[in-house]
C-alpha cells in the first residue's frame, strides 16, 4: 500500500526520498515506519527514538501544520538540517498526519535539488497526507483488532482446555467418591478384626499370625489408597495455614533423601531466601511435591543416575513458583497434553495408577494455583514441572487453626 502511495506521489511531486514517521506511546516515541527512494543516510526502517525535541518532526507535531524549507544550505532551523545537508539534501517538506485532530505521524519529502518545494505544493500534499493518515490509522486499528482476536482466541482455548480437564476430574471424582464410600466401611471392619486377632495371645501359630499381619498390612495400604481417592474427589479439603514453602521443601526431602541417594540421584536446592509465604494446606502441598520428586526419580531410573533441581522463586501476579526439574529423557510432545488426565500413565503395568499427577493438578488448582509442564528443558532432555501458588495475604493468618 505504502509503496503504491509513494509511486503515485512521486509521479505528482518529485522527491529523492520519502519517509513516514509514526507516533507511539502518546508521542513519547517516534518510529521510522517507511523510507522510499534513495537512502542517503544509515537510519534503518523501524528505528525508534524518543522525544525528537528541536527537530523538524517535533515542530510539525507540536504546531500541527506543515513546514517547507526551500534550501537547507541557506536556512536550516532544526537540529537535523545540518545532517541533511551533509547527506546532500537541499530542500524538504514535512507534513503532519492527523486523524480526528490528533497527530499520528509525519510525512516528509527530501530532495537533493534546492527550491524543489514551495508553499503552493501544500495544496496537493495536504489532502494526500490526510488520506495517508486515515490509511495508517485503519492499519493500526486492524492490527489492534487482530491482536485482540488472537488474545481472546488463546484465552478461549485455555478456558476450554480447563473446562475439559475440570469435567474429567469431576466425573472421575464422583466415581472415586462412590468407590471410596462403598469400600471404606467393610475394609475398616476387616482391618479391625485383623488387628484384634493379632492382639489375641491365644493365637500362637506362626503361619496364622503371618497371614493376619499380611491382611493388616494390605488393608492399611488400601485405606491409604481410599484416602487418595477421597482427596481426588475433593471430599478432603485439608487445613490451610500460612506456609513457608522453602521449609516445606526441606522437610519433604527428609523423607526421600535416602531413597534418592540409593538410586544415585543428586538433589540440588535453589531456594529463594526472600520467598514470601503461601496460604496452603502443608500436607497437601507436601503430597504434590512428593509425587513430583518421585516421578522425577522414576524418569531417570533407566539412566542409573541423574540430577533433580528444586527451585523456588517469586513469580508474576503476586505468586511464588516451585519447580522440579530432572535430567531424564523428557516427555514426548504428543504425551504432554494428557499427563494430568485421570488414569493416564506411561509407566509399566503395576507401577502406576495414573492418578498421581491428576490429584496433584486438582490440589494445586484447589489452592488457586497452576501446575504446568515443560519438556525438553536442555539439549532435548529433561522435564520441568512448575507449581505456582498465590502469596499469603495479611488477613490469611486470621484463618489459621488455633
């Protein structure tokens, strides 16, 4: 469009070069938008500068009227005029580009011949500048509209993905709540009888006692599974309190440090000492962190060794972020959208239920946070799971249990 305008303009009024300067940031910045013709200087298209005080462009913008200089070598009144003469420019005309009384840019024509432009040329140039200003404004509005549409489309896609995920979690959560309720009562009875029989000294047979211990151990394990199902179904909301996330990391590592060390996995802690507190149920967030660390360790199991990096830092929007990064093979791109789906797992049969990350995702969302995945991390390898949580507010301490 602008090349066509420049060609038509040159057919009407000769010039060595034509340029358009666009006003940005309410006049605080100027940008060279177009430059057509012989480029006698080294200013590239897209160059940005601030203010422009003392320049011909600034004068035209502030006075909102054109300026014609017939011979810069005889009379140069602006700071750039000397540079123009050094470049070989002798005459110039500058016109404001205005829309609804506001300057949106400046059109300038330069020529190597003196006395190329006169006041009489403005009768032709001013209407052309008005049309050019309208075209520039339309292009700007179109660009803003496209950006808004892109932003809204992205937001809708994200919302749709969240609704799909929430629908999956709600459906499985309802199923989990029903299963947990139906299994818990008879299971507690079986476990209770096994525990009572173990206390009975009259049962001295060694094999019988071993069988009872197995029953007690397996029912205890099933109780733990039911507890996880209840957590998943949101029946267990936990108890929120102001939490030091760095201390929670250190406490969690006391459970896993020996296990990770035996697997030749090194844990690096990059904890921000100035990290703000968060408002969480520490046990639930500890459950999330344990799951992330366990998954990271499992991801590097075939490697025989690896490194897990735990990092805490302040995040945008008054949040804190906790990330767990491993040096494993990474998660394939086609698998990543499904890792938070209930019952989805890439582990071997019997080694994973596919509920771990779903439960973690639910816990973090319940806390008003987000759980995201990034893979690969470095050199085509590694996975980083990042949990972001809102910082604790001053009023949160009033809600702490006493």
